[in-house]
C-alpha cells in the first residue's frame, strides 16, 4: 500500500462505526496469520497449530479479538488498543493510554492455565454435562486437572447474571441438600453415599435455600441464600426487581415482606400451577419448571459441594441462556467474562 493511501486509511478510522472497526480488526488479525475461522472450524481444530503460511494461529481463535474488541484494555479500560505480537500461543495487545501489554486472558479466571489446545474439548464436555472422569479422558488430563479447569471455567458464568429483570417476575425458593463433598478433614457429619437424600423437604437445617427469579423473557437470576428470611432475600433482589416490575410468588412471608418494603406490586399464587381464572397470566409455572430442570440436571453429579453451588448455578444459567446456539468457542467467551448477559 502506498504511503498516501495508508495515511488516508488511518484518517478514516475515526469515522468508522463499532461494527466496521471490529470487521477491520478481524481482517488485520487474519492478515497477521490468525485466521478468522468459523465456530465450527474452531470447534474441530487444534488451537495453536500452524496456519497455511507456517505462522502459528492464536490459541483461542477469534475469541481473543472478540474479547478485546468488547472490553478494551483490562488495565485501564481504554478502547484504543493495538496489536503487540504474540506470546505463549496468544495474540498480545497494547493499550495506548497506559502503555501496558496484555492478552485475551489477562485478569480473567483462565489466566496462567496451561494446555490451551485442550480447552475446546473441555468446553464441549461441559456443554454435554460429562462427568469428571469422562471429561479427563476426553481432554487427556488427570481428573484433578479436569476438576480445577471446571471450577476456573465456571467463575465468570457464576457472576454473569442479569442486573435487572423486566415485566412480570416469578420468584420462588428451591432447596438443595447441603454437601461437604471433597472435604476430607474434620467432617461435621458422616459422609453420604452418592449425594444422599434430604430427611425433610423444604426449609430445614440440611437444606440450602436457592432463590430463583425469572421474567417472561427468560432472563434468570438466582442466588444461594444464607437463610430464607426477608433480609437475605432483600440483600440479593434489591435493584434486580424494582417497583417497575410485578412480582409473583407462592405467598411465602419473606418474599411478600420484601415486596411490601420495596413497594413492588406483589401477587401471591395460592396454588402453584393453578392461576386464578380472572388473572391467568399471574403464575409461577416458569420458575417452577426451571427448578425442575435444575434439579434433574444436578442429579448427574451425585451431590454438589455447597461451597461450589454458585458455580453450578451459573453453569445451568449459561446453558439455558445460550440454548441451541451454544458451542465450545462461545463457552470459552463466557469463561473469560463475555457471557450471554455481559456481551
């Protein structure tokens, strides 16, 4: 390219839209040897292999570019970023404002993890809900490594929750049996076999309350509660459900007390699944159906350690939010903080 043409191209960058800049950045990374592979190609490729011209491709494919394009510099949050070579199989970038370099994994839960070429296989195993043993076998790693990867891959999805819900919001509690799975020293009670069963349904000392709030568009917010009282519910729902919503519950006193203090219109459904004839749209069928899918999905793990329960709730939310569009590259995006509701 001639110098005058290059200068004109640089001058035109300021007038580009965000979409045009993204397309230009993808084109530049492709010219650099990264290659703008499709998600299907990425899912079947081995990240880090040599490209057509013998240059090493980026270990995350186009995920690196999408992450940097949407978040900018992780050090200063600046949007002006330039390419800065590559290291350890990843493209590196440099923020113009702070002058510091970074890659797509900087300040993410996946930073400093190794064997990036096997991450897509691990993401595929998580989408399919495979056990740790089968995941380790698929990825060619030790089960301990597979478990550590699972928890690191779930840190970002655990925090990827909608900030607000819209319209009619259904809210209800479900209970997950408390578990000390993985705790070998000084257990508070005798270990159960394969997760065990609750001695008593509902609110009981061995049952951990999980609040789920879901609007009619499918946006889902959940939280593990220390107790099922008004203060615990208010601590997690303030700002998520506001006076602009209409809250529907099963008539539980803590949820009703929260709605009253927050001045949120509240409707109690006396019999779940059977809305009143005069108000057929006021029900909690959607949130109850979500409870059922959640518990059925959790059964495959034969008990989830209570300390890891928020991660598994985020895992389920991600599966529901992405739906049929979910593939290993999208799962990697979610694992580094570009999840379905944070994009």
